[in-house]
C-alpha cells in the first residue's frame, strides 16, 4: 500500500515517542501489503475495524493508541487521518475527524 503524506508518521513519532516502535512496525508492515479489500486487511490485522466509507481503525501498542487511516483499496493507497492515545480517541468522532493540515508544514527535528 502506498501511504500518502508520510510526514504524518514523522509528526506522530515525535508527538508520541513511547509509541515509536509499534507505530513504525505498523508502517513498515503496511507498506509491504497490497490489500484489495477490507477482508484481506482484516485477515492480517484482526483487530482492525472499519468506520464510515473507507476509514480503518488500527490498535497500536496493545490498544494503548489508535490510528485512523483512510484506505482506497482500488488505488492501493492510504493516508493517515489521526493518531493518538486510546483516551484521546474516546473524545473524537472517528467517522468525521479531519486530517490536521498543519502536519503538512511539519519538519522533523
């Protein structure tokens, strides 16, 4: 899968350093896959769930964190919409939260 806006990963790695290894593990594994549909994705990521039209929720670091990704199975592309702690996740609407465009200006330290 092609992950659009890779800068989002760098941003979240810096924001949540305690999630660095599990988030990078997810990222590197996900890049190697070509999921044609949600069933294929679910076979690899058993705890993944789908919300809305094309958003997939991943549990990261034993469900300490949640990752919301928009997946286009036809184009084999995805982009990260949101990442945060489970507690932060409980305060948002996973179906409607929008990508924080400020991340586009992020520069790694």
